[in-house]
């Protein structure tokens, strides 16, 4: 059985070696960095929730923890999410991390509360040329990423798991006290699987903590670079 599995892995990588000429164009990745303690984040949550229904968009909501000092600890926040936002801030040469912030396919950023600006950037990103690598899940524990032009400085492969269900959080303290905030596509797990240099490579996936979460693989430039490829788990 082990030999059969190894043969499958070799075959999968070989099939991805030829390049990505026929690879599907990836969706526009819209990443919202928000906080339940941020008074202007409720509007941004709604902007991204509306985009989540667009088949050409992958909307992801990351809750950050640096607003917790105002008296309300965000129920979804993790330090890794704020670290991801700081990497983007450095890439965009920002002096600090704004909240709410939307990053579009690692290419552009805008205030999450400005719906028109976000939608304009999403439309532009959808028209941008793409040369993504072929990507394929291998069983339940691995993902294969094929060959494609790698960005300067190399790339990274990320595992993202998010909850597609709409969630309402009643905030009891802080600037949003008494309000109920609606969240869509809340990211619960974020794992860097490893570097990618433009050549076919196999990555091991960590086990999911919740079967209700959806899995997506994102290939992008290192340290907050542009998104190159996206592989979404098929609907069960």
C-alpha cells in the first residue's frame, strides 16, 4: 500500500511539472482585517459579507487582537492574523496597520469601510493577468503545487481554514457595546506550509480542528506578496 501511495505522489507531481497553461484563473482573494472592538469595523464586515456571495471572489475575515485593550476581547482573534496584517503593512510601506483594512489579492489595500473603493479594486484585480500553478489535493493530508513563474524573493504556500457560516457576536464591552456584529467566512486556522520556488512540490496538511471548516490553499509572494494561486476545497 505504501508503494502504491508513493507512486500516486510521483504521478501527481509529474502531472503538474508541465506548467499551468490550463490552470483556472484564481478568484480574487479579499482579506478583511477587522476587530469586534473597532467602532468602524461593523460596516466593513458587511462590505465583505456582500462580496462573499460572488463566485469570482474568495472573501476571508481575519479578526485581530490589538483592539482588545479597549475592554472587549475579540472572540475570533489570533496573534497570527495580526502578524499577517503587519506583513502586508510592511509590503505596502504603511506606517501602521489600519483597521478595518481590506487587502485584495495581495496587490492593493483599502479601508474596509469604503465599499466603493473595495469594489473598484476587486474589479481591477479580476481583470489582472494571471499565470497560476496547477494545484491538487492528494488525499486528505497533502497538497501538490505545480510549476509557474515564481515572484522575486520566492513564494509561500498557506493553508487557510474558515467557517462559511454567518455568525453574530453580541459585544458587551468597549466601543461596540450593545451592538451585534455579523461575520462571514471567519478564518479559524492559518498555517504556513512552506516556501515555493516555482517548481512542483508536495506539502503536508495539518489536521482540521473542525469538520465544518472549509479548506483553501493560497500561494503568494513571500512576506505579504501578491496572490499567485488558489485551491479551494470542493463543496462536500
